[in-house]
């Protein structure tokens, strides 16, 4: 799909739940929550720990690779009660 997009100047709209893959393959992201757009922009602008925590209730670490790739890693909280 990415090759076809580049070769033919196409626009591709895709729904992804893997935020790392979304950041890799998308020029721009739209973050949806309960049917509403809550953030949009580049991966760096949208895939922020505080934004993901606010709307999805999860703690994540966001790591930037030397090539600019953004990796989103969920943090697991263990309740020992």
C-alpha cells in the first residue's frame, strides 16, 4: 500500500490500533476517543504519554529511535493487593 501511495500520489486512510505502526506509516494521525477527534498532527505531536493517558487511561513510554521512529510501549502497573 505504501509503495502504491508513493508511486501514484494517493491518499490512504487507515484505521490502526497499533500506535507504533500508525506512527511509522502515517504522515498525519488523528486520535479518536468515543467517536470524537481528540488529537491530530504528526506522530510526535499526537503520540504523547500524557495524551494517551488522558483519553485511553493507560500509562505508556514513548521512545524515539535514532532514525526518528516513535515507539509506544504500554507500561504495566501491577497491583499487589
